[in-house]
């Protein structure tokens, strides 16, 4: 079987995967349309294997990392889904209270990649909480297809309440100093924007390629924003100019970066949409931003 390289794949395949990953087409339609690009020694099965997430080989920080205390916790979300589970991580042998970061998953629950991102944040000197908004439906089911199907059954505003409740839980945690920010990806980027709208005491928000709030909601934002966008992500980027206009009009502190020639999901290192240079730069900026603002 021909070994596929990223440069062998046309942009149309990445766009097709984006449609599939965001429930705009179902699996049958995805496979059917993918067959158009199975040429030149490529097969549908090899394309599927290449484009889908690889969680087994890509984890950077394992759950048993000796530098961290990582555990599963449960907190109350009375306006959302009730009891919500999440991954709580912080450095070992810490002698002082730490600033906190809520890590918000994509549209498929707390999968291994986002749990990994939560642990990466903790290794940078934060106490991080990565909730699973699929908890009321049994939690992340072990694969993204079923995860997307489950998450589509939940109301997104109820899930927003779950992450707001996570903020309150972490803010009052005995190992947290009360300064809490949020970082989220895709669906989690929208959640991050909306937490900035809803929470006047949020200290910082970092949406990665996230949908924007309604213009009427933007003036309530108090938290400084660091926004990351993918240059090829026309769907999400379409809302950015209007968002920026309202941020400027209301003198809201923000920095925005559009990373050229990368796809939506460029930070996720488990799929070929990953762009190492952009991802590392965006994460470096994110960590520096949190270290500056969460104090």
C-alpha cells in the first residue's frame, strides 16, 4: 500500500473531513465523496486511515506522568447537565496555590487529545480542569464518531453552563489562587468566547478557531482575549471581521493571530490537519498569555 504523505492530499480532502467532523455530512456521504480522491495508488481505506485521528501514538503527556497529579473529579452543574466529570491536573510537590485553566474540548467530548492538552497546561505550572460535557450521556464513548453523535444530542447552551460551573469549581479549589482562564478548540473556542461574555471575573480567554458571540453580547466581555485562527478556515473566519469591529468599538483588550496556509484544527496533533510550526507558536503564545494575565 502506498504510504501517504500530507503533501499528497488535496485541500478538498481536508475540507471534506472538516464537513464530516462538524456533522455537515454523515459517514456514508464522507466515504462516498472521499472515493473521488482515491486515485494514483490511493484507496478509500488508506485515505480514511490517514485522515482520522491517531490517539495511540500522538499523546505527548501521559496520564501517569511523574511530574503531575492527574485525577478524575466530579462537580455540580445545576443549570447544565447535573453531575459533570473532568480531568484535574496539577504539578507535583507544589508549595503554593496555582492559577487555573479550564480546557474545553471540541464537538466530541473529552477525547484523549484534549485530556493530553489539559496535562500539557498543568506541566506549564497551572492547575487545569478538562471537563467532559458528555457526562450526562455516559461520557466520551471511546471514539469520535460516537462522541459527535452524543454531543449533538445536548443543547450547547446547557453545555456552556457546564463549563461555567467548571470555572466556579476551579476558582474555589483549595489549590487554585482564584485566577482562572479558559482555552478551547473549535466548539471549545465558541465556549471560550461565551465564557468571556458570561463571566466578568474570568481572567483570560483563548479561543482556537472558535465561533464568535453575537455582536450584542460582546460589550459585556471583561477578560482579555487571545484569538487563534487558521488561514484556510473560511467557515469560522467569516465571522472574525465583525467580531473584531465590535471588540474595537468597546475597547476590549484582544490579540488575534491568523496562521497562514493551515487548516481548522491545526493545533490537534492527532490528525494530518496538524501544522507543527503553527501549533507550537500558538501554544507558546497561549502559555505566555496565561502567565501574564492569570495573576
